[in-house]
């Protein structure tokens, strides 16, 4: 090889090396997601010498990431509106309005007040263009009588409010507890022990209670009616109040309270038939309004002029519903021929929510005979009407097995996990309000004994699985 060719070869090799080094210097490797990498080049990665430096803007601030990357947000724990109320299984509960003192915020630095009468002379503020002066002791202004003496001002009563409250019966002991709906502060109200109460009803603005339980022979049904002591504003019960009352006839098969809570209706068997009696919530002034040779009835008292009676349901047996006017003592058929029929009549007595043996819900208009199907499946026993008869609140199963309804549910062979729904009684549409299992430490609830407070701010219900009382905030 000649000297000239050798020189050319060396120049070409040197040029190739310089081009390669230049490419590697300016090359930025791609990230895993295919986007351009950082400003660090390949050579600096190969020879990571020197001190690292934090890149800052001329103003000393950390540069803003404009790459478009958005980190996954941390999921916020939802604030549930569903709360367990009682700390024990209950036999029944009542909702009423109770007066209490309002919480008045404490002022950190209250405005100084003038001294009380007799605490010394004070200097009066000067009039415009004048001078201040001394005000005599005890002469601080205000209304005066004919003799010129200051009339003492009456102290202003602290502000109060009426709020929903609850009373419920401990299923084990028969003791009564109470709490406000917005502040769960469970307090014992009564100390009278009645063991193993199965059912309890409250009436007369929760100033009377009905407790039903089995006698020691485990066969005879006792029904006790008791009067509750009145509470005074600001004076909480110490939990030792006695419940005194009387007993209704033995073996009452079914009972219900009037919508105003002032009366009750109950059924008991006489011979081969059944007799229906209305009475005051205290058990007085009894009046027979119904008798029948058929003994299997379920009663409900939706309005002052209507008591409904529905035959006890079974999946393969046609059911019938009738209505009684307690004043006229008449007896009229409303619905019939529906297998597994269960019913719930609206407060105005015009609409009937009814279900059948496949848990389909329908609303029947008594006046027109029209039937509108509801878009959810459940039992009327798991519902309550709104006071205006335009809405229905229901505990609706999330899933329904192929069982014999309502028999298997009554017998405890089937249990549901419910969501709470609100149904429009006009068009049958429904929307979900809550799911007890979605709360923190979620729990499946099979809702029964639904009730609303006076203003429909709260929905209350009992879990059939364990008989604990719950509430749903509707506000």
C-alpha cells in the first residue's frame, strides 16, 4: 500500500469515529412508553461521573412538568349516609319529634357589658359637642314604673328546636332506649325488665308502648300495654323509669297502630273465628269493628278511615285484600286472586302497593282500577309510603334466588342483601339511595319495618338478619 492510500484510510477512519461519537452524544433514548427520554445522553449514562445537580428555573422554582402525565388519584373513601343506630337487637321502635336546646356557639372574646346595678358609678359617653358625666348607681336606663323605679328585665329563654328522635325496645331485656336521629347518643330510658320481647309498637307520640312476648310455656302470647313517663325539656331520664300498664287478651294474632298513633287495632281468635278490636293506645275504650270465620289475617292501618286486612300469603295460594272503615264497620273487597299476595296501602287510602309470588311490585289505584308496574322487585313488607302518597321507599334485594316467595323468606330459609330505593308512585320509576354494604366495614342488610320521620329527612329500618336498627339520611 502506498503512503498516499494509507493516509486516506487513516483520515476516513478518524472521520467515521467522530461521526459515531457525535451521534451518540446527541442521541436521547426513548422511555418505556415510547416518549422521548430525559436530557441525559448515552455517553453520560455510560460514564456517570461528576456530581448530580437539581435543575431549577432562573427564579429558583422547580420546573413544571408539561409532559402530560397525570398520576392516578387516590380514591376518596365515600361518606356514607347509612348508619347503624342501636347497639343491640330491638323488638320495635317509634319515631317522634322531641324538643331540645339549640347548640349556641361560644364567643371567644365576648363584648364587655355594663356593670350590674349597684356595682359602682360609670362614666356616660359624651353627647355630640358635650361632656360625659357620671351615671348614678342603679340608673342604667330601661323602662320605669310610675314611681321612677327601673323595671327588672326578664331573662331571655335559650332557643330550642324540635328534632326527630327514636325510642326502641331491647329485644333481650325489654328496656327502652332513646336517641336523637341526627346525633346518635343512645341512652337508657326505662328499667322495667320484660324478657324476650318479640314485637314492640309505640303510640301516642311515643308516650305509650305495646310489647308482645311468649309466656313461660312458650305457647301463650302476652300483649302488655304500658304508659311512659313524660320527659321535661333539658331533663334526661336516668334510665330507671318504670313502665306501668295492663294486659290485652291473650293470644292476639296480629295488631297495627293508627297513623296518628292514638289507637290500635288487634285480632284474636274466638271459637272458630276471629274478632277485630280497636282501642286507645293506652288500651282503653275498646270497640269491636270486625269478625270473620276465617282466622288467617294480616292487618294494616294506613289512614284514619281505613284498616286493611290481607289473607296471610303463600306462594301457591290466591290471596285477597279487604278494607274496613272503623267508624262504619263495613267490609269491602279491594284485591283478590293473586298468589303470594302481600299489600301496603298509601296514607291517603287511594293506592295499594302489592306483590306476588315472584316479588313483582305493582301499584293499584282503588278508584280507577288501574295497575302500574314498578321497576324493582321486592316485598311490600320491605317498603314504606311517603306522607304525600307520591313516593315509596323500599329495601330492594340486589339478587333474588329461585325460591318459594314469600314463604321461604318468612321462614328464614332465604335472606337478602338490600339496597335502598325510592320509587315514584305516579310513573313507577325508581332510583337508588344507598347500599349498607358500601359503608366503611360494610354489612349486608335485609331491611324490614321501614319508617320515616315527620319531615322525611330520615328513613329508618331494621335488619331482619340480626334485628339492629339503622337509619338513612335523606337530606
